[in-house]
């Protein structure tokens, strides 16, 4: 499953059902670029989890509303409610564990 970009206008809809991991990132962010291939791998492995990308530079209203101060920030939503948050470039096993505790 390819990682889908989400934005200010569809954020609420895209996170409203199921388990959704949102990667808050920016083009210029080195650690964000390190996490991207890991999330791509996980999107293929964890078919019951939707993984979305929110570019904070292009979607500042949502980033501000969410209180994003550092990137990468991973937000985990379950049926539209934020259930967890992780900041920084985490290794794959840690991201997988972060997601799986809410399955």
C-alpha cells in the first residue's frame, strides 16, 4: 500500500475510521527522510493500518491545531481519536510496536 498524502481539508475524514498512523514531516527534514522508507515498508506489512503523510509546511493549519513542534512526529488515531504520539526518527521495530499496541 502506498503512503497517501493528507492535507488540511481531508485530515479529519482520513483519520476518522480504523487505525491510522499520521507521519508529520517536511521536505527539508533529514530525520523525516530516514523514517520515510521504514513507513513505506510498514505500510506493506501492516495491511490493517492506514499510514498517511502530512507535510507540515504545506498544511500549517492542521499542524498548528495538532500542536506539532518537532518533526518527524507520528500520531496514531483510532476511529478518529488520537490515542498516541511519538516524536523523532524511531527505528522500525519501535514504530511497529508503537502501532501494534493499539490493534
